[in-house]
């Protein structure tokens, strides 16, 4: 089974802190995604990556950056956390091979910024 | 632009009753279509997907969905709901031909199950 893990299930940070959210997948997938999930807004794409060191902005990249130094790891960085970044963050991965197009999700990180 | 609409924010059904969750999409051609389920505090799990062929798709946990091109819909159904089905359900669409696999998600429908 594909496994996508996220470094923390719950995280509490202070305003202005630099925050790192880590995501690791074990299936050699090329594509990885970071979403933010808020009640009533569904999932919104922050950034995605289709190869090592490659990244593309999603719908809401402001206030975030990403890093992909290794194929299996995709990090989301909040350069200076703010209270409006309190949310659930979901990571997903996908293989480009075949026609699956199924995104596999991690369990999520619930981030609270105080 | 692609979009997904789930008209029902919250639905409550009795255990054993049938269920239909609605999903409408906007896309220039036939997209890839997905239904995901999210249990409280968890990530998303794929229930079923439609790429081509038979428009009635069977998924896990006894769910099925029917693609209706004329109505731009992909509604999720289950004949008899179990208490463990209480969760949030997301419909998603993806573009054919792209290699990046990006999906557009609806805002979700929360399902509550009455005993």
C-alpha cells in the first residue's frame, strides 16, 4: 500500500515563527501536493511539485514556500506564521505513470498559530 | 475554468436508509472524476473514480457513482447507510491529458447518520 506520512498530526506555533511541515511518500511518486483545508472551503491547492527541485504555485501560495530536495520528501514552509494560517494541511502524492491519477493523501497536520 | 459544486453542505440520513450525494462539475470535455471520503481527523481516502467506459462505477464500502454527461453530474450513492459512513465526502475533477494530476475539489458534503 502507498503510504504518505506527515511529520506532525498537531502543531502549535506562535505568530512570526518559521514553520516546517514535512511530507514523505514511499511509492516513488513523481508528483506531490500541499493543500490547505478549511471548513466550508474544501481543499485548496497551495503548491505542487512534479519532480525534484521543481515546484509550481497552486491557488493560494501567498505566505508559503516549498522545498523538494529528494523525490520522496516535500516540505511546506511558512516563513512567518500568522493566525490566518491556522488550518488543516494535507499532503498528497501521485504517480505520473499509467492513467491512475489517484492522489494518495497523508493524515494531515492541524496547525494552530497563536 | 474547471469547477466542482457540491450543493449540499450537510445531510442527515437514518441508518439503513439510502443515500445520494450530489456533484456537478464544469469542464470543457469529459474529465476524470473522483469521490473521496474523510473521516474525522483523518486524510482523504479514495472511494471510486471514473475515467472512461461504463458510466456506473463501483467503489469501496458499497458505494457507487454514476457519470451523466448530459447533466455534468457524478452523484454518489449507497443503498443502505451504516453508522460508520458518517464522514465528509469530497467530489473532485481532473483534466485529461495533463501529466501533473491536479485535481479541483468541491467544498464537501458532511454526512451525519441517525441511529
